[in-house]
């Protein structure tokens, strides 16, 4: 019944933890020097501000049905989540199931972006070089010309704290002019050797430096329209180029699947940690957007669902303070135009998130469950076991109710 997924594939197992799938990506802020990310990354901050928060509410129920369960809606509003009046916001249900582990350009004045890994959008011909002093040179084509970007000054991630900001790169989009008043890119010599780190998703380029740390460039489509609808705003479907630098372990996703509301809805839950410590921010907007660089949004895709064949974006939500947990119920929603969308449970799921600090982006993928059968003893036992596991994971944030 229980499946343990490893590195984007499932391995049959029963009642035990799976081996981690390693990936990488961080979402701290970048310090930009001598340049801004225009179409490439400048909207990162705006998109980041449209991520919605966790809210507690009751699920939508058919008239006359007794309300027996409290639902936790962790979908986020704005560009990533349910509208405040959507069925999903009123009806995220918490329970538990299969547990899977996945280790899973312009002005010369400095500026700050809201996600350190995002360097550019819609690029090609990417190349990565790293000097012996630890400065990375990322070269790529975008907007019809060659771009040369220097990044340095950060490795790994800080544990969540209100005392200081999360780790972040310094970024010079002029190739050195903004910082050193000379074209550093012309004299930078690569000292980074063949990549010897863990497997990570969406890999474009990677290398291992003489000091044993790893650099990687990843590219993936982070921003999508929710609930399986076509793109409807700028940035939807854009491929993002993201840079990371780390040594040691990556962030880890623990993901479980089960049913909620007496088996009416499919449900996903889990926890995000880094080096054994929960990953979370300290505040969000009323719509669930992280207001600090420690907060992380998890993006959930569904395969072959009621939305149609293939992969579609279901929703996005944050990992919670203080335990890094999350819960999500596959329930009907309304789009930004008021269109009703069916529950989006599918044949498979993938969950993606930016790594903390400047660590790589990671991803978990696993098989979905069949519909709950109340007459099936195995289904009932699985639900009970996952509910118990959920209670074990959630330590400090509001519990999900099965």
C-alpha cells in the first residue's frame, strides 16, 4: 500500500522511510550590482509577494451533509493559490498516507531581489565557470544578446532566525564593471572541476570547486497558472535560471498521501527540513505570501487528473512555522475569473521547492492513491497509520484534522 519514492521513481515498500532524492535550489535574495534583472528576473519580487498564506476554514460540503471534519486550507492566493472565496480555501482537509522522503540589466546602483537563485528567465547556451577565489561567472543568451553575470559571497543556508537575513549572493550583471570597474569576466579563469555532488533535478550545469563545495545551475518553470488552466499573467510558464552554492546535505522533503473528510478527498501532507531543522518563514501576507527570505513556497503538480492529460499545476503553499509542515487537500476550487474547477487529484504528483539559502531546488515525485473504500480494511488501516504519522510530524503549528 505504502510506496517509498526515491529520486523521482517509486520503489515498493511497506511502512518504512525511503532513501532521499537529492536536489538543490535556494530562494534567498540576491544583491544586484551594476544591473537589474528585467524580463529575466525582476518580477521575482512581485511574484513572490503574491504567494498566499495558510488559512484555517471549513470545507465546502454538500447541503444536508453533517459536518464531521475540520479542514485546513494551505493553498495560497494570488498567483499561486486559491482565491479567498474558493472552495479549496474553504476546504483543505488534513489526513495522511504514503510517506516518501525526497532528498530530494540596467542601472548601476545596487539593488536587492527577493530570491537569490533566480538569475534570469528564458535563457539558452548557459555556461558556468568558477574562479579559485569563489566567484561564479554565468554566461548565457537572453533577449537576443550574450549576458555575463558574476555571483559570489554565499554558501549553504542559515537556520531560521529573526536575528539576521538568510544567505544571499551578491550579483553583478555587468560582468564586473559595477563592482570592480573592470570587465572581470574577461580574466576569470575556471578552477571548478567535474561535478561530484548529489543528483539534483533540472540540472543545466554543475561543478565541484577545489574547496569541495558545489556550484549548480538549474532551470525549471516555477510559476504556473493554478488549477490546470492556461497561463493568464506575465511570468506564467517562463523557464527560470537559478544558481546555487553549497557543501554537505541538501534540504529534505517528507511527503505523505492519504484521504480526508471520511475519504471524500485525496490529501497530501509532509515536512520540509534542512540538516534536520524545519524550514519555514516567520510571517506571510493575508494571502500567504512569505514576507521574509526564510519562507518557502512549495509548488504541487498533478498528472492525468480531471484537468486533462499530462502534468498540470495544482497549487502552491508554504511550509509552516515552527515545524516546517504542510497539508493540502485536493478539493474543488474557483479560478481568478470565478470558473469552477474540479478536484485535481491525479495518477502521480510532484512537489517542488526552492532550497533554503543558496542551496539547490529539490523535487519529490510519487504515485497517487486510488479512491478511498470504507469497506476495505487495508484502506482504513492506512488512513489510521497516516493520521498518526501526521500527528507525529506536526509539532507546534495547528494540527490538521482527519
